[in-house]
């Protein structure tokens, strides 16, 4: 059985970029030459059974050129020893390149039933992804998405090995961006200062309203980003997504609107403010559903990882726009110019 070693230059480059397939693939690849008969291949394979690890499948190669893959059980169970191994192999199999990024192939890898994926460059078999490597690749992709959802850049090394300076560098950019975005919320409140002075009770419900909008948007975005990562939805499904989320949001909005009405009544404020708070909860929930449904899809269309649509970003955006909705409704019902 031949052993195909990974090109040293490719391996060195892979260590510099943890997002490349080359970083995860195993360089110790075994293959059976395509000119062997089944009997010869069985004898060659059985000699490897004393090794600590025996592959469930083996590659069929012509030199270093990949021709197919063959299940070990199928090889060992074949009775006709004069057959060529090429008669047993599967010639069409899923394969990746060492330069493929983890993000590009994670979804396709997760959908495959192959337990051994060849890594091929210019037709040459240069490595493979076994069950362990596949699990590591998928786990790294899930971890990165989770970190981006938390408004921080992904860590390249385990958390306990990071320094405070490294964590600061990963988090500060996002936090500065969110700080700037959050600043316009203060501008909105300042712009509607006259409305607040006319009905000071409006200020009591600001945290409740913007918190509800942000929470609703976070739920939708988290669900959609995960569904996109699994290939369950694409940009073509945008219309279906919006209809589904708006329908869901209407039910949630009515529920929250009733809860808001009860809360305002318990506080003991006037009926005008009670109605304003209830209607605003309905409007913010519907608005949040539209924004949270469209934004990940638009970013995906622009070639941006939808995972960067983090929960804090959606919450921050909904905060400001939700206040605008709130104060405009208040001005209308209270007759404030």
C-alpha cells in the first residue's frame, strides 16, 4: 500500500491559516494502485491490519492521481480475486481542494455520507479528511459562527491560551462600531425631547420597548443564520421567509401588545399612553421581523458572512429605529407637533 505525503510547502502555508482545508487534512494518505487485482489488493490491505489505525475506506490511485475510493469491507468480502480493484471502486466521490476555505465547504461536508474525503490538487491526491478531521472542521466553523454572533472576532487559539490584549483586539473593533451605532439612539431621544416633556410617562417604557425589539430580532437572526449555514434556506427563499416571519411576528406582536397594555394599566398611567405602548409593541415587533429576516440574506448576497449579523448589531439597530416608531406614534395620538 503506497503512502502519499503532503507537500511541505502546502503544509507550512496551512499552519498560517486555520480557515483552509489544508490546516485540517491528514497528510498520511494510503492508496491502492489501480493496476492491482482484488486478490493482490486484499493481501496488501491485510498487511496493514496490525497498524494502530485501519481506514474504513482506501483510495485507488494511479501514481499520485486519484481515481476513486473503495470500501474496505467491500474489498475484503469480494470472492473473485482476479477482478481489478477498479471494478469495485466508486469513481465519483466528493472531494475538496487544500485551498478551499472552511466556510465554503463546511455545509457540503456536513451533508456528505462519506467518512473519508479526499483532498485533491490538480488531480493529485495530497491529503484526506477522516472522521476526526471532519469533526474538527465542522466544530471550528460552528465555534466561529457563535463567536461572531456574540460580536467578537473568532479566536484562532483556545480561550485559556489567549491574553487580555488578544481578547481586547478581537472585541474592541466590534464594540467601537456598536458604540457609534448606539450613539444615534441618544440623538433620537434628543430630537423628540419636546414629546417627552409633554408626556413624561413615555420615558418609563423606553427600556421595555427597545429591549423587546432587540430580543425579537436576535431570535430571528440566530435562527436564520443557522438555517443558512445548514443550507436549509437561500436568497431564493426570501419571500417565504418574510411571509413566515411576519405571520409569526403578528402572533407575537398581539401577545406582547396585550402584555404591554396590562403593564401600562398596572403602572396606573392614562389610557392614551396605554394605547400608545400597546400599538408600539406591535409595530416594533413587526418591524424587527422584517429587518432581521432581510439583513442576513442581503449580506449573504453581497458575499459577507451572515454570521457577522450579530445579536448586538441587530439589537442596536432596532433600538434606534424602535424609538423613532415609538415617538411618532406618541406624537400622533397625543397631538404633539
